[in-house]
C-alpha cells in the first residue's frame, strides 16, 4: 500500500506543482510550503527542485531572480502559456481517470 | 550571493556548503546538466538560509544550521528524483532487449523443412516439387517479420534470417533454371523419356495393327509382341541409362549450389544488417551507471 501511495504521489507531482503555480508565481521554498499546506500532499525539496529545473528546461515555467532578505536571491517561477496548456491537458486526463475510477468504485456489484 | 544577504558565520556556512557539495556531487553523478545543478543547489541554499534565519534569534550558528539540514532531504534522495540531462540521455539511450522475431525463425526453418521433406518417405507423389509450398510460406513469414522488425527495431531482430528464408526457395528455383539452361539437361528428363517411350510404343502398336490388318484382314485378333525395338537418340539413351540416379544427381547439385550461394548471401546480409558498434551489455548496468530508476 505504501509503495502504491508513493507511486501515486510521484505520478501527480508535476500536476501538483503546475497547479500550485497557477495560483501565482512563487519562489522554490514558498511553492513547497504552498503545496505542503494542503493535507494529503507531502512533497520534499528533493522532489520539487529537480522538477522545477526540468519544467524550466521544457519551458513550462519562466524564472526571474529577486533579492531575498534571508540569503541568496530567490528564484521566482511563473507558468508560461505552454505550461498552462500542459496543466489543462493534465487536468483533463486526471479528471477522466478520476471519473472512470469513480464509476468503477461507486457502481454496485452485478 | 546578493549584497543584501545576511552573512552566515563561518561554521554554519561550512556546514551548509558541505551539504550543497554533497547534493552537487550526486546530481553530477546522475548526469544532471551544470545549469540545472546550479539551479537546484541555489534553491536548497535559499531554503536552508530562510529556515535557519527564521529559527535563530540573531545570527545563526552551526547547530542551527545542523538542525535545519537534518530536516532537509539527504543528498542521496536526489538520486531518486533528479533526471539526467538530454545530452546524456541521447548519448546513452535506454537499453532494451530485442528478441528474435518468431516469424523470422519460421521463415528460416521452412525451406530447410521443405528440402528435408523431399528426401523423406513422407514426400507426396507427383512431379511438383513439394518444397515450393514451403518457399511460399517462408516468403510470407519473412515479409511479416521484416515489417515488424522495421517498425520496432528495438524490440525485434532477425532480418538476416528472414531474408535467408525468403530467398532460399526462389534461389533454388533460379538455380534449377540456370543449371537447366547452362547444362542443357532436362531435370524432368526421366518423366519426359517415359512419356516419349509411351507415345512411341503407341505409334508402333498402331503401325503393327495396320500391318496385320493389311496382311491377315480382321479375322485374326491382334496381339502386341512381347518385345519391341524402339530406336532412341543419343541423349535419350544417356537419360535412359542414367535414369535411376539422374533425378538425385540433379537434386543434389541444385541443393548444393543453393546452400553454398545462400550461405554466402547470409554472411553478406548478416554483416550488413547487424547493429553498428557494441551496445551496452544490460539495461540494469546502464541504469546503474546513470542512476536512473
């Protein structure tokens, strides 16, 4: 069960990060807190930062640097139009799978 | 580093740098590009600094930093989550284990089966060479195999086998035609001779009947003589003398020539079709090297 949960979370990580960025641009740690504030979503920096690097490489997010009061400059991530499209596609897939699973689990046994 | 950044004391800084170096090393091992390594390490540094300044009342010390780093993921955790750069992936594509296509194997074996059947007691009667049917089957199998191999080269191999199977019987037929043309031998000479002899006997019988009718009228019933001399040409004599072994000689020469030619063709095709270079031995080893899960 633990393995399944881990795989499920791993599978939706990109969706979660993109969805969190839809609420507005955020720097890495802020984004991490935004996600972990929601019950049931528990991601760590070793998952999110490499993913952000990949999303930047694939041009789903833009990055800008701004000074930080507590350390090195913060890198603010913002969804690009491609990123929004990607999120929309992922959400469609997510809803399709969710609906299908609900149909199966809610249906009365024959 | 930004000018507005509050400086950490040397011990805290050293502790943080140690962690960042470890993360950097793991990312480098995996094959993450330099720019992405820097980007990830900057994020970790930024988070650690923000956390440590939130906790410490005043200037953070080394124990504060140690406590923060204890809450963060270890450097090894990045081994599971980071991805190698595109360049490294392109240089070392995932290794798959292609298997020989079953139809290619059948295409290779079918002609051999056909030839063996010709020499076996199960050979069906008749003049039509049985192995030609195996040749047709072989060509169909080979076509299907080559189509699949071209579509999914990472999954199947066996193009050379399929080609060999597809060409074996057509080459055998071609060789037959060449031998017939070059040597002026009729491979079905035995059958032709029998037919000619029968025709000639029928003619002779008609002539004898006619001769008897003219000599004795229709009162005496005709009886075919037990011994009739029929004159043969030199070639027909040679065929008649060698009739019991001739078909076998022809078969053996054709098969010998076909097998020799096919082996040469097979070697040539194999050299042309085999993949260039030496692929990495196993997928597991490749994954270990790249640390890709």
